[in-house]
């Protein structure tokens, strides 16, 4: 599956292996996402056209940010504009 956000970022998701990567974007990716084109494991993904996507990262590979007091490492994207199967 692929999805595109309002800021022009394009993501590819492998739901079977629970991996995601940002293919490209206008601005640099957020530090948790890693480099463009780099697959990264996630625990859960909430995605719906018209809303932000929520990516909950695997805490084994993505630690919490310094100073965090709990929760799960996550990324919230800009509004999802389209989803392709």
C-alpha cells in the first residue's frame, strides 16, 4: 500500500511484515522515520484519508525521545490525501 500526505510526502507500507518507509517528501523526514527509502518496523498504523496517519514504532528499534516519561514512540503525519492498494 502507498499513501500521500498534504505536505507531499509519499509512504510505502508492507502490512505483512509491518514495515514502512517514506519514499520522498518536500522537507527532510522526521528523525524517527529514518532516511527516505529506508524500511522501518512499526507496531501499529492508523491511516484514513482526510486525517493524519499515526505510526507507532517498534520500541525495540525506535527508543522514546530523551526526557519522555512513558508512552510509545510515534509519528503523526500531515493529512492523508490518498491511499493506493
